[in-house]
C-alpha cells in the first residue's frame, strides 16, 4: 500500500499507515524537543529576562494555561504536563499538511486512541476522587430513571471528540487535495488558481490546526474539570 510500511512477522503482515508513522515521528520530535528545552530552563538565570527558546516556551506554557485553567482551576498544574505535551503533538500533527504530509489527526484510529486516553483519565480521576459509589450516584442524578442516559452521555464523549477532530482534519485535507487536482487538470491556465492556494492553506491548514486543537482541549479539560470537582 502506498504511503505505508509493511511489517512481516512470520505469516502475520502488519500494514502501518503513513499517518501513524507521521504521528510517531511527531511524538519523538516533541519528546526530544521538550527534553532539550527542559535542560535550557534548568540552566536559565532566573534573575534575567528570558530570551530565545526559553521565552518561546514560556509563551507556549501561558497559552496552554489559558486553554485549560478556566476548567481545571486549582488542579491545573497537576494536569498541565499531560495537556501541554499532547497539545503540542496535536498542533504539530495538524500542521503537517503544510509540508505535504498527511496529518495524523486525519486518521480515525489516531484520534480514537487519544480520545480513549482522555476518557480513561476523566473516569479514573472521577472514581479516584468520589469512589465507585459516588460515580454511581452521579449517574443516577437527578433521577434514577436517567441512569442509562447519563452512562450513554459519558460513553459518547470519546466518540464525539474523535469524530469532531477527524471530520474537520480529514475534510480540510481532502478539499486541499481536490483543489490541487483541479488546478493540475487546468494546466497551463491554472497559474491564477495557484495564486490563491496560500490563502486556502492559511485557513484549512493553519487556522483549522489551531482551532481544532483549542476546541479539543477546551472540551477535554471541561469534562475533566467536572469530574474532579469536590
């Protein structure tokens, strides 16, 4: 299959899609980058104004805080390493379309994995704080008859997060691909069309990348904030 790696283990054949490979590359890059920046922070002089990459990542940390602190409140710093790291990975993944690579977030399995991880975190945090009895009482609130609907509502969260991100990222990639296909078929009269493609990339690749990351983690932190309320 084009754009994938085939791994053979005996009679077992595993086809790893290009988007999965891109996700692993982005994750490795982000890990190495954060280790490097962490060492820079340790060596930084706190008596002087930050500059260079330290200043850049201080601003990134502020943006991350602005996204989640309204929902997580006093628990923000407990979860900021997870949210900050995964937000960086998602944003970089969303922007890969700018260099001609398939964004990993246009793959349903990548989004489902991340959303299931968030779902487990939310439910585990809720049960850890309130106990199983407290969780059952919450499902039965405000009336016992609503118990099934409340359970379905919780189970719908990872599905909603997955499909929202998947639909928007895949849709943008498909539209850009179709536009280039049309322009290619109109050669040599398509030079005017190519003049507007940077603006299309600004919307479908850049704006959508930031907006979908913001929406995803605003929703995830909102439900986590509700789960960890005393």
